[in-house]
């Protein structure tokens, strides 16, 4: 039994993933902001987009080179680990889980409510009620169910004006001890334990 992951994604899959990641949900929101910040000067706004596109292209080439030279599971975590060590990579992993990814989900919820407002008139409370449903990107199979959920959330917002979506909850984690394990095909695994002390963190390498 092979211990490596199966390579099942084709060229078309990678193109769709790349387009979805690059375009994102703000493509219909950001151009107006850029044009406003450049005082309506179209040439300057286009220059900003061109410079941003060049930087994105260079970043894509960098990721492509890293992916070709280090085809390991983990992506950016793996590159940070190899370049700077396991602790910065570990911190990036938790930052991605608690801040980066959760912030992206919150942004998607706000953008989804904004886009839906172009099709269905939404007041600010209604937009918040849509976000409270927590079903962004899920298939919309029953319009009556949507209206019923939105109506229920509107009623909750009237009694609880400060109500926020659970997707927007910020969690604070304070670990006492953490174990880091990195597998190796030759079974020369690396296993580290970090333990919190009054002066900081102590690192101990363990038998894998």
C-alpha cells in the first residue's frame, strides 16, 4: 500500500481552482473602491490593477516553483517549515485557522448578502438575517424555506439587535502543551512537544 496521496486532479481542475482563488468574491466590489480612491481617474485605476496583476502573477510563479520543488502535502505551511523552521510554520497554521480562513468566511458572507441584494431588495437587517442563516454557497432548493429562515432571523434581530453570526465568532486559544509531528517516508519521523512555562516555551524532541 502506497503512503503517498493519489494524484487525481487534472489540468482543468487546477485551472478552475486557480481562477476561483484569484477572482474571489470581491471582484464586483473592489473596482469601485479603487476608482474612488484614484479620484475617478481611469488611467490611474487601470495602472493599479496592472501592477496588482503583475504582482499576483509573480506570486503564482513563486508558488508554482515551490510546488514543483517541494510536492508535499501542506502547501504554504510546508514552505514556511522548510525555510524558517517548525515553530513559524506551526504559528502560521493556527493563524490560518483562527484568523485568515475565518476572516475569509466572514467576507464571503458579507459579499453574498451584498450580491443577493441586487436580486432581492434587502434592508440592512435583512442582509444580516441572510448572513445569520450560515448557508453561504449552499444549494438554494426551496425559496419558501429561505423566506422562513430569514423571517425567523429578522424576529431574532428585533429582540437581539447585537446578534452576530456564529461564523463571525473570534476564538482565543491558549494551549498549555502542543505536539508537532512530521511524517517521513523512511519512517525517520520528527516529533516535537512544546510546553508552556512561566518564561516561555520549552521544546522537547520525542521518540516517534
